[in-house]
C-alpha cells in the first residue's frame, strides 16, 4: 500500500496565460452521476481557479456539492486546457501508472468521497475538504491493465447513458421546435398567411394559468399513512429530467416531502427559476412525492404536452425570473404560477399538437427510465469492481 499521490497527481500544473480566453467549466455544469463535462463557454483567465486538461477528473470540494456527488471527467480536444471554479480539486492519472477512466470511477467511490467529506472544515454551509486527506490516503490499487479493464467495463454504461442523453435532447428539441413554430411564429396548420401575427387568432385567448391548470393539486398531510415513498428533491432534477428518486420510509423523509404528483404533471422549482429546474412526469409510481420547493402544475383544460412546453418556454422563464423575489435565493410562489398569462389556442389545434408530440415524449420518457436503470446498475457494480469483489 502507498499514498494515493503515488497514482494520482492532485491539482497539477497547467500552463495558462493570464488575460487569454480558455474553455471554462462552472460548478453548475456538473451533474451528479453524469461522467463527462465539456466547456460550453470560454472566459478570460484571471490567474485563479482550478486548471485542468483533457481527461482530468474535477472533484467538488465544497458542501453540499461534494455530498451531492459533483464529480466529472473533463472532455476536450486532447491538447486543450481549461479552467473552472476554485471549488474543484483536479485529479490526474500519473502516466503509465494510473488510468484516467479508473481515476474518475475511483473518485466516485465512498472511499474517496467519504474521506474528503470527513476532512471538511469551515463555517456551516461553506465547508471545504482538505486535499491532503486524499493525497495521504493509504490505498492499494490494481496494476494498470486491470485498471483499464475496470474503466472499460464501467464506461460501457456511461457511454450508453450519454448516447441516450443525446437522443433525449434531440426529442425534446424537436417537440419544442414544433411548439415555437405553431405558437410563437404562429405557423400552425390551417393558419392564414394574411393574418396579423401580432394578434391571437380568432378563438384563441390569453388566460391566467389557473384557468387551464391546477397549481399544487394535492399534498400529504402530517398524519399520512404512507409507509415508504420515492422522494424527488430539487437536486434530483436537471433541465427537463428527473435524474432519480430517493427511496425511504416516510417517517424518515424531509419535512418538504409533501407534494403528490400524477402522470403529465409539470414540476417547476420555485427557487432560482432562471436555472430551469423543471420536468414532465411520465407515469410516476403511486408513492412518488416531490418537495414543496416545487410548484406542481396539473393540466385541466389543455393537453399536458402543451402545458409543459408553454410553461418551460423562454417567455415563461423570463416571466418567472421577473416575478422572483429575494436576493440570495430569488424565488416565486404558487400564486405567481397561477397568475402567469398563457396563450390558449382552440381545442382542435391543441389536440393536433398533442398527437404529434405524444410519440416523441413517450420515447423520451422510455430513454430517461432506461438511463435511471443503467445508472443504478453501474453504481451497484462500481464498488464491487473497485474492491475486487468481482473480477474483470
């Protein structure tokens, strides 16, 4: 056994030039359980921040990001370097000693994450891990060929998850483009090219959302007889997708585990709406309960497909952002959702839109569920491979 630093270089030196633009990775780009992160923007390098290269693992060191599992492998062109939040540790496999994929999966294990969490110090809410706790960790790792095999086995799961994520995004965008074409550009089937596009077509109205949907339809009482629940909190939702549920006895659930949901409901985070934490629920189990931090929108006189795309459009996000109050954590209320203006087309156009969207939403939902299953299988396999309980 030897220190982990014999296999992994922590916060390696990366030559970046101050004042020059480089790929940038923010903390909120990293989604727990998603292996890869790519820079979507470039920023001027100010001389500070974590520095990394293609294949390096980014490891959140601050609470609650570390506890939530914000760990990812930076992917870029092999020669590209980048920088990111100062709240990252950077882990790099030592050449010819450790495998980059293995290092990423090792970082996700309870051994490394647990050690880092135990080392955290600082004021409540701003605690940070000590990198020395990882450097000095005594560990016995397999040789490089075995590391590479373990990385390859686990990568099969993540590669399929990534493929499904791309398909999910394409399906979502296809349906969203249809929404924009029909209800923003007003080029729906049967429309007149001579019509004034600044005015709603005849028979269409603008109504408050409360007239076409119910906000927070039902909630659990404090004396609920439910034994076990599947809980969805805000951290479990990224844009458009519920990443998974936390199964637990109701008696041990957080006090915010209150909102009932049903098929077709739209859940929208009330906190920081500009971050677009929303999802469309597809055939949830009867024991799924979401946080009171969500507004739950249940369609009543419009199809749920239309409600979903209308309440997640750029205009609707702008409305919520403008209505949000609070400095540190801008938030909206159920009343803000109820009062939101919503364009309500005639019933035939709505039905046509729903029929066109339904196959895309159904396939999208199947791929999301498949990814949940793949994630659970990968996470069950990971500690067994790492510990040697299962041989590759």
